[in-house]
């Protein structure tokens, strides 16, 4: 089969598509053709596979939670232990099509650019394609997922030169695009829980469908779920982000394999904690209940942990220098909580905070490098003097 | 207008539509487009391209101001003292812009209300001052008029294309006429939503960017050498 795709073969144009599929899960026995001749067990594709592995807990929990929230809304199988399989299967039926569409559209475009530009397939989309479904509300129409993925891959990534060259996190670009393009389907309190009813079913009385942060933003602090529920993820929200616990499993995998940056994760956490603590301190005097949510609880809510583990640590769009990573992460945490609490137009600030810091990351790096250069110049000057 | 006006003025050595003069019109349409190549006038391209109608009105206003202004300044170019030429150009531009504004208010009041402040802001449009300063101050009246015409047409077609896509996807209509049928919208049982992002200015920038992308991939001499 291989010669068909080699140079001069019948399907020469699709060579890189074939190459991408051939090397998907194993390393073929050919030698590196140019550039550095280092062959390591871990390449970009392996890295990506591990990140996806780290996201699996979020995905699986998300599927169950989609089902759980749905059955809560119609008042059946209310207990958390009840009907595990029904809930999981219900969620899987809702979530898997989104995953398939995201991958189908994104990889399709990726293959197209590969063929036009004649470079090897860049594996970056493997992770983005999984992140996109996880940050969507469950009721997002599939065509919107397709439009968002297409926009993110073309405008967010390919125009900058493909994987590794993008300024903004691809998955967040998709989400931000949809958020501003179709606000009714990406925010508010109608989209987080699937309320598709079959015959004989009806919504329970008092069902609202808003997320905890949605409640909090509209001043209904009593609607915020307790901290432990939020930690395990028993609440409404985007598909994969509700459970801080599942995110922490992912974080453990990323840290153990050394793929995610612990500096960024820790500094985002510190930044978020610092901002929440400040709010805690000033909240009582202002009389703002939202500000008085305890630090730990504040951090468990919304997509803070999901963004911290999977989005902020994106090695392409984050700051590259170690000092830069601390600044970058800290400001993400700070701004995420700030936007969330103070700006009622945006119930969750994680997406905007990360995108903003993505843009700022090169500037941070620039100043870190410059100050290092300056320090060493001074030292050099001292020695020669 | 070509044949009618071409005949009487043909006495100079150069024909009215000689190759050089034609180039004054065609160059800004593609190779030297004021928006996509010189990247001037971006502000108005973002601001008034939500609807095609506004874009057309804006383009015509700019066309009038640039062409007439170019001719006037070109005619006066030997009388304007070099040191105060910018002020002189501004006075002429301001006068023309005010005239255009008054005409719009008189004949297309609805549109005038929508494009409102941006007509007044034509005076700050870099294309305008660029043409006055760079071309009209050093060329005869007729080439100046052609140059103004070419540049404003180059400006106009980008504006209209951007507005076309923004109105189509942002409001589902073209020139105010509904293109995407009401029945496919989610509000009446379908699954379609207007794209709010298209209404927001950033999307105009993205569309201009895509136009530049397509233009450069077809017109390779525009690609800067690294």
C-alpha cells in the first residue's frame, strides 16, 4: 500500500495524509530526512496522545453528568447512584456526535492544508479537537460546533502558519467565536442541561437550568451548589469542565509525564486564590455576597480547574520563560476571578482571561529576557572593569 | 463617458486614456489597493460595513470627495504655498465633506442617520489626504481625477465585499432584502442563527484579512521578500 503514496506514486498528493495515519500510534522504521537527527520515543504525537489520555476522565465524567443533569431536570433517577448506565449512555449519545463533528471538521481542514502546503500533518489538532467538545454546552447544535472548529483551525491557527505558530489557544478561539457569534446558544440558562422531553415526561417544578455561576452573576447566591458537589462536578455546565476532581486526575497525568507545566498550574491557582482572598477581605464592607464565597469554593466553581489544567498550560500559547510562566499564570487566575465576580455580563472569566494572557505572553517573555540580558550585561561590565 | 469626453481634449501628446492614465485607475483596484495593500482607511472599513447599503453610500461619498478634491487641489497646486499646504488641503476636504453630508441629509436621510458621524470623519480618512498630498499636489488635473477615481473604486469594492458577507451572515439579508428565508431561523422552528460576531467590528478585520490572504496568494508580486 505504501508505494502508492510515495513520490511518483499514483496518490502522491496524499502522501502526507498517509504518513500521518501511518505514524499515528507507532513509529515506522524510516530515518529522519533532514534537520536534527534525534529520534526519541516521545514526539509531538505521543505528547498529544498523553494529553488526550489526561482528558478522558473529564470526558467520561462529562458524559455521565450530562445524563445526570437531564434526569434531574425531568425528576427521574434523582439519586446520584441511580441508573448509572442510563445516564452514561444518554450522555454518550449527546456528547459523542459533538466529538465526532469537532474532529471531522478540524482534521478535514488540517488534511486539506497539509495537502496544499505539502508538509507533514501537524498533530496539534488532536488535542484541540477533544478540548472543543469539552468546553461546549451540551445543547450546542452540531453545525455550530463545525463552524466554530473551522473558524478556530483556519483563522486561529493555519493563517499563522499551523501548529506551534498560533497566538491564541485553538479550542478557546472556537469557544470565544461561538460565544460572541451565538450568545443565546453559548450562555444564559437554557443550554447547559438537555431538556429534550419524551412523551409523558415533564420538567420538575422550579427547574432553572442555570449554572452556579449564572445564579451567582444574577445575584442568587443561594443557587450556587455546595463546594463538595462542585469539586466532584455534580452541577450544570459545559460538558467536560464541571468536575474539578476529573481535572485533577488529568493534572496528575500531565505532571507525572512532565508534559504540563507545574509552574503555570500552580501560579494560576495562586492567582485565583489571591483574587478570591482580596474579595473575601473587601466583600463584607461592600456588602457583596458573591465576593464573600470562600476562596476554595470560588476556585472549585465553573471552569477554573479545567482552564488551569488543559488551557493555560498549552505550551504554544503560554509564556516560554520560567519567570514568564509565573507572571502569566498568576494573572490568568487573577483575571478569571475578577471577570467572573465583577463583570455581570460574563458569568465565567476563565476563557477571556486565558485568551487575553495568550496575547500578552510574548510581551511578558520579552521583558523577562530583556531584564536577564541587562543583568548579565551589568555583571559582565563589572568583571571587565 | 469615455468616447464623449475623450475627443475634444485629445490635443496634448498624451491621450486621455493612454496606457499610463488607465493604469491610474486599474492599479488601485488590485496591485496598489488602498485598503488591502496600503492598509489605509481601515477605520471606516470596520465601522460602516455592517450593511451593504451603508457601504455603498460611504463609498460614493468618499469617491466624490477624493475625485473633486483631487481636481481642485491639482488645479491650485501652483498657488498653494508649500508650508501651509496641509492646511489648505484640509480646508478643501472639509468643505467637500460638509457638502456631501448636506446632500446625504437632503436626499437619503435614513442612510445619513446611520452613517452619520462617519461621513464627517471622511476628512480623517488617510486615503483622502494621501491622494491629495502624494498625487494631486504634483500632477495635472485630469490624471488627478483619474487617480482619485481609481483609489476610491479600490476602496469601494473592498467595502462592498466586506459588507456583503457581514450583512449576509450577520443579518441574513443583502441591501435590506431578506436572503436567508425566515423559516430556517430557530425562532420559527428552524436551526439557523444569525452570526452576531459578523455585526461586531473584529469580524470586519478578519474578512479584510481573508481578502488580503486571497489577493496575495493570487498576486504573488505583493508578497514581501523576507
